[in-house]
C-alpha cells in the first residue's frame, strides 16, 4: 500500500492527446504544450518530469507540484524525444529539424547542437545517453545511427547497416553494446567500441499481413537485456521475436503461429528472463496481456484479459513489478514474483519511473 499511496499523491499527472496540449496537475494553461506530446520521462532522482512535443519544445516539470520549471526552446521543428543524462544534469533532445541538442537541465542553456556537415540529413527519431553519460546515440530517418562525443558534440562514428528509417536506438546497461530497430525489418546489435555489427537480425521471410495484403514485416521497437545477451524486437506484422545475441540466432517468434495471439507490444524484463506482451484475444471483443519465457518463447502465464485494448505493458526497472494499462486507462500493477495483482487505478496512460515508485499518467485535456 505504501507504493500505491506514493503514486496516488506524487504521480506526475499529464495529458497525452493527439493534436492537443499537455495539462499537468497544478500547471497553468499558458505553461502547457500546445501540440501533441511525443514522450515523457522521469529524471534519475524522480523529482522532475521531461516532456517532448510537436510544438518544437521540451519542458521540465516538478513531479510533486506539477509546476513548470523551464522550457527548452531552440529546435526548428517538432521535438520527438527527450532524455536525461545518467546524473540528471543534462538534457538531450531529438527533433524533426535533423538535429539533436544538449541542454543544461538547471539553467535551460543550450550547450550545443549535434548536427552540421557530419550530422543527420533527415529527422532524428531518438537520442539517448550512454550509461556513463560520455556519449550520445542518435537514430534517424536517413537510415543511419551516429555515436557522438557529448563534451565536443562531434561524431565518433556513424553506424550503417540499415536501408530505411532507423526508428530507435539504445545502449545496453552494462556492456558496450547498442541495439537498433529499423523500418526495413532489421534489427542490429552493435559493438560500440569498434562500430561493428555484432549481430544483424534479418527478416524471416515475406509474409501476408493479417488483412491479406502481401508485405514485409517492419521492425518497430527493440530491447536488450541488462547483460546484452538477449534481445526482443516487436514488428508491424503483429509478432515479437526473441533473439540470442551471443549465438546470433532466433530463439522464438511470438504471435506467428496458429493459437498464438497477435503481439502489439513487447517488453523484456531487465534480467532477460521474461517477455511481457499485449495483443488481441481469441475474439474481436477481447484483449490479452501474456508473459513468456525468454529462453524458449514458451508461454508462462496469461496475465490479464480486458474488453478494451491495452495501451501499455512494461516492467519496472527493479523487476519487482509489471504494469498494464487498458482501454481508457485502467492501470494494473502486478507483483513480478507471484504475478498477483498488487493494485489498480484509473489512468489513461502510464509508465514506470526509474525506481518503479512513481507512475507518469496521461489525462485528456477535458479530464
């Protein structure tokens, strides 16, 4: 109950609505984003929230009071993602204007731009810090990923293995690896020290979409386990794939075979043991959240069933809890040891803070 009370009192209440504005609990109307918000993240100490918006800005908020601390304004187009450095002192933003920018979190000063002749030539889809904060990784629609020196804002190397829009890129937490996911149906695991591809996960085959159209699968998201040995990719053909990075082979496909529900989202536990998915149930009126063994893709548990579509299924960073959100925002927190329901609350959208003690929740402007 302590966790529930903490979230109930100190949760970051935000609105995430298509083409609308952000409304934080306690925020004045003039402080809110005026266009769609693309992302929201917590600072490492959980005292602040950071939002990125189509209105070309990122904003820093006090989590407890909902007050706006400052606005990071300097991009020439929509800001699609924002991230804190590991110590929380810096902010990194990625924009449709083909650049990423580095900001001082305490003052709002722009410290530099990741761009120029050696930068990306099309929109930047994501920008993240390395675990030690010394480097930044950006992915772009120009089909490349770039590793930057944060202090000098110069390119260390350009990672090239994809043919289309690189949708996401992230570092592993404990080893010198990164994983990228691309619209060309590929995912790649990189050796950061050399820039070489350690493993390139290719499309399995040409498939028929569930509506009968013939198409290639598209890779949308990717995750690495903490030790970098297991990867999970989620694809536009409503499947998820579990990969053995060390062996460079496919372990399992979720959602492909008869009797398996389509997968609309997949999350990997940080120890690499479980995959949490949500997708359609056996009938048009049902939706399911399921838990799978990452070792072989076998089903571990049908976690939850809903009459409304799930929007979120994630693990907390400490692996003690899992979160599912369905329909208009019924959020359920599950004990990851017993897989019993710990508590539930009505929230439109949610994501765990770094320690799993707070939830960021999205409300529509009207409510």
